[in-house]
C-alpha cells in the first residue's frame, strides 16, 4: 500500500485517539482502532512479527525488513499513541478524579455510536452472526461485572496476567487495566513499577509479548475465515462493555491499596459511590473499585447525599462522543 506523508499524519492522529482512550481505565484503545478503520491492519501487522521477519533483516537488510514489518505504519501509530498517552494521562487522571460523571458520559456516547459503525461492516446477517453478537455481548457484560480475585504476589503470575491483559487491550470494548484488577494482579504490577522490580516488570512484559503475538494470529485467522462472525462477536463485546462506562455508579466493594484486601464499600463510607468519597477527601489512592452497579442519575443523587447528578451536561458530552466517532469514521473511510 503506497501512502503519502498526509496518510501517516492521519494514522498518527488515530494513534493519538487510541492513546487517549488507553489512558482512561475501562476504555479500550482497540475500540478506537476498530472504528477508525485500522484494526485489521494493526492485527495483521502484529501477526507478521516472527522468526522469518528477523531472517529478512539478516539476509535482505533493513529496507526489506522495514517493508515486511509495515514499519512506517507502526512508527506513525506508536508515535501518536505514546505522545497522547503521556500528555493525556494527567488530564484523564484529573477528569476521572474530579469530574467522573462527565468523562464517562463522553466515553459512553463514543462507545454507543461505535456499535453502529462496527456492526454495519457485517455484510451478511444470519443465525450464526446473531448468536455471535449475543455471545460477545454476554461475555463482555460478564467480564465487566466480575469481582476481583485476591491480590496475587507471585511474580510468575504476572506472566499469565500480562498475556491475558494484552489480549483484552487489543479487543474492542475490554480494558486491559480492568482485567488486571479482576485477576488480582493490579497491585502486584503497580508495586513492581513503584519499586522498579525489573524481574516482575520483565515477566509481565514477556507475558504481554507472548499474548500479543499469539492472539493477533488468532484474530487474523478469524478475520480471514469468519469475518462476519468475528465482527458480530466484536460488536457484541462493545455493546456488553457499556455497563462498565455508564456514568452513574453505586460502589459495592473496593480493594484497599495498602493490603489488597477487598472490602464492602458500606463499611468504608456512608456515601454510595467511591468517586464521590474520593473527591470529598482528595484521597484517590487508598481504595480501588472492585464491584460497582450502574444506577439511574436520580438514584446516584439519592445515595450520595442528593448531590447534582449533572444529567444535562452529561447528555451534552454523550452527544459530543457521538460526533467524535462520526469524525473518526469519516477519516477512516477517506483513507
């Protein structure tokens, strides 16, 4: 595929959007890759990383290696992702901590409309695609409602967690960081980065590489042989993930960051939502959400001492999320 500089700038902008999504726990960069029209190329490019690629480097030189690896695409995309992830992370952290309803409203609108854009790529609907859609939605909903496992401090467990989390990161609708919480590996990994534990970080990275290279091959094969069914499953995944990004939540249980112990939230606070407690105390580190339920704005207000549920601005940001996807999809189809 012959591309101009402007094409690579567009790919970098898509990387910026992916990085911004990945900076928000609960939102998958894979969703952005899908709706912006680069998902299949991304999966195919990852799946080409094997021994033959390095044989090409040895026998034919850097130019042939770069072409076979789709290097320009990877470089443009990674540049956008890294720049966005680093710059947006602070902003995302602030918005999630101080304006959670508003930021989740934006992403809820973004994901709702993306269901349509992903689903319309299915060229033939039949009983198998409908079943695949239902299975994908049910599985994603089930995953987002799972409680976290007890914290596991075994460093080799991070190898397994890395492989599973990276698979989630490249699936539309599922957040890799959320999978780490479910597996009980979130605290172990965060401690490893805090303590600069190279052994644990290395095991996690190795697991991520193994998971990425193997799972990308599975996805590539599925797209080549069962494209409509695969698209239906992925559409279902995105639909099922809506439970996770619904803006108004009631917290059921939390994990104490210091010990990894899971506690009933009612034993921690009189308010009903962790984010409300965190904002009032300016303590965003002591507890992490483990189980939460989606509630209506009126109930959210009621369980949190009748605070403003911000319904109107939330709806406005949902519309903004809608429009963002229309723009991304237009860019994707242009290319």
